[in-house]
C-alpha cells in the first residue's frame, strides 16, 4: 500500500536534493511532479489541488531555516502536509453510550464483518466484554460468516432467524444487559452500491438506538468511487470515524487519502491483513513518514527549527548588520551548533553523503576539539573584550595567549579570521537575503557537503 506513491515522491525529492537552492523554477518542477505522482496514485483531483497549493503557500511563506538546506525543508513541508491530509491525531473510540453501541457501516465487501470480529478481539484485549450482533439479515451466508468468526475468536454472536433488524438490536441490547456484555458491535448489511433501502434502514437504526460510534468501513483498494460513497454515508448518517481496510493490499492508496480529506473524518482503525488480529490504530504521522520514507531528514529539520528559532536568528542578523557581532555571539552560535547533538550523529543523518562511520567520527572529533579550543580562548578574555572585539591589540593578545596556553601565532590567526568574518557580515548589502544564503551554506556545512571540513580548514592554523 502506498508503495508506488512512496517511490515516486522519494524520487522527486532526491532530484531536488541536488539543487543547492530552491528557486521558483525547480520548485515548480518539483510541485508538478508531486502533482502527477498523486494523480497516478488515484488521489482525487480536488485533494491534489489543495495539497499542492498548501505546499506552495508554505514553501513561499516560510523563511529559510538556518541549519538545513532548502530541499530538506521541502521534505518537511511535504511531510507535514501529508499528515494534514491523513487527518488529525488518533481519537479513541467513544464508549460513553448506554448501552455502548458500535455500528459498522459500508458497502458489501468493504470488510465490515471481518473488522467487526477484529474489533471484538481488540476490545477483549483492552478488557471489554463485546457482543457481536448479526444485523445483515438478508444474506444467510452473512450470519454464518459472523458466527464462524465468533467461534474462532471465542466471542459470542447474537443472531435471530427474523428479518426485523430493529427487533434484533432491541433483543440484543437486552441480552447484553442480562449477560454482562458491555459493548455491542453491530455488523450491518451493505449493498454493492449506495441504495435507498439500505440507507433508510441504517438511518432508522441510528435514530432509534443512537450508536456512539458509526464507523464507516472503506476498502482502500476501491478507487475514486470511495469518495462519493463516503460523502454519501456521512451526509445521511454522520459518520464518527473511518476504518480503512486492506492496507496490506497492493493498491495505490489514493482513494484512502482522498476519503479522509473529503469527509474530514479521522481514521480510527486500519485493517492490515486477513488474520483476526490484523487491526491497528492509525497514526497519521507514522503513515506520512512511511509514505515519504525520509524520517531522518524530517527530524533533522525539526531539530533545526527548535534550535535556530527565528528570534535568535533575527537578533544575530541585526548585530551582523551593525557589525556588533562579538566573541560572545560567536560562542552562542557555537553552542547552538552543539545543541544539534553530536556532530557524528548529525553527519550520519544525511543520506547520500557516503561518509564512513570512521570518517564521521574523525571529522566530528576534530571539529569538537577545535570548538573546545576556541571556547577556552574566548573565556580567557575579559567581559569587555568579549563584547568589543575592536579592543584587541598586541598586549591584550599576548595576555590571552598566556592565559589560555594557546600560542600567540594561533591567537593572531583566529582574531584575523574573526575580523574577516565580521567584515563580511557587515558587507552584506541585503542582510535578509544573505542571511538566507548563509543559512543555506551553513546547512550544507552542517551536512558535510561544503562541510565542517571547509570551516575547519579555515581555522586550521588555530591549533
Ligand atoms: N487482505 C485483507 N483482506 C481483508 C481485510 N479486511 C477484510 N478483508 C477481506 O475482504 C473480504 C470481504 O470482507 P467482509 O468482512 O466479508 O466484508 P463485508 O461485506 O463488508 O462484511 C473478505 O474476504 C475478507 O477476508 C484486510 O484488512 N486485509
Ligand atoms: Mg458482512
């Protein structure tokens, strides 16, 4: 399920990952391909349009994030929008009814009877005592099917010979009360298509018994028609949640995505196999990660978002513009980089970098050693010196060198480089734009492409 969509999206993202910058043009290309991939996966056109336009808005509106490159940021946006598409967070089943009624709805063959039995297994595990009720009275085979399943899972099935569904449910409720069952699962009759008689019967049950849960069972293998079916059921009955079955099947999955979006209902359960324990809770986030298959990049961007919050970026930006960037700011920048976690881990998160574990450890070890030295060096300054780098002169440098045990030559090197950096910052004509560029470059450095290496090379003499 979702395999081909997943492959396509990953290909598209991989292509954009080669670009150092996301421009209008390559963004357009990426969006066009994402659009095509979704349509090929049988996602409803309405949904595709909304999805693409949301990604576009966000990509345009979002400021460039420090610490990651733009294509990584695009991955995160697509990931977030997939989650939004897959619905809100998991909502548990409502057991507030007296009696507790869970009504299973859906077309014939969607998986109502199987899911009813699976749900009984799940509820039992959670300590409830469910009773299965055979409400599909028009096909004798349907009652037999439920009875067989009931025997397999050791759960009682309430059934009658009569065709009076209302009477059966009434009797089942009484039977449950007398026999200590606290939840009734109503396996209703479906039709091959939406049918007035079927709807009328379901609406009647709804009106008389007010089930707290009306779960619409959708076969994820069905195509576009699923959207119509779901909208129809919802309009008439006010569906409380979706059960998406046959997620284990080899389908394109677009219909499933579309139904969630079009009905705005949460998927409460998923069927993932024919076995009777194959019923799972649904987590939009996990599913999005599975579809996109880029959990690593997503968490990288999330960390960058946490660490480099916009506020401190703005502060830094203002200081740079006024050439007030001090040794203290430098330290702050370093500690922010440290908050990313060990550099070794960070380098390992970048797919396709091709660094061996040894390489990564070497680079990160060197880098961390350098940072440490710079820290010691800055800490040997007076508070005033730290805030005002322009105070540096020969005698101060000599004093710091002696205090920190770092050779004067290295001290001179570092200060020269620091001054250069400061000038460069000041030199930015359009600060904001360049912040973005720097952020991209910095991101690459963090990713090791231009790399820590480069940065370290610049400071190489400072040993
Ligand atoms: N692979 C797979 N098959 C399922 C799943 N759920 C239901 N089925 C199969 O789908 C067919 C129809 O299911 P059934 O419960 O009888 O549908 P109903 O007509 O809505 O009651 C049966 O052959 C089930 O075994 C699932 O999650 N995975
Ligand atoms: Mg059935």
